[in-house]
């Protein structure tokens, strides 16, 4: 659900695109998400347990980049240092390569 909110809609596999929701501002939600989520929680979503949060954080990064949210991009970038990126890379979670690519865009 968070991924859809951060992308601005549901990803349609047939069209390989996001079907945007009317009257929803993914950019504002992404900014609020960055302000609310504790950094340790964001990192843990991608580096602990099943690591299923990689797609959520990747969607967050994509939205921040797309909407040029400089302060938020810098904040998220500070959460994922070399140590955290190495843990993501070495882990077995799905979406880790996408996450690492989107983190580089920040």
C-alpha cells in the first residue's frame, strides 16, 4: 500500500506503468513519509528480516527525485551510508538492485 501511495497509484503489469490516482499528491505524501518514518526503521525495512521494504524505499526515492525534493533527498541519502548499502547488497531481499540504483539517484 505504501508503495502505491508513494508512486501516486497502482502499478499495472500489463501496461508496465503506474495508473495515477486522481486528487492524490504523491510528492506531498513522500515528504510526509520522510518526516515521519524513523531512519532506523527505513533502513531496517531494507536490511533486516525478509527485507520486503526495498520496493517501498525505492518508490520513495523515485518520487523524491522526480519531484526534485532536495531536502528530503538529502535526508534519505544520509540514512543509507556505505555500511547500510553493503548490508542491502549482501542480503537476499527482493528489489535490492532497484533500491541501490534509486539510492544512487539521490
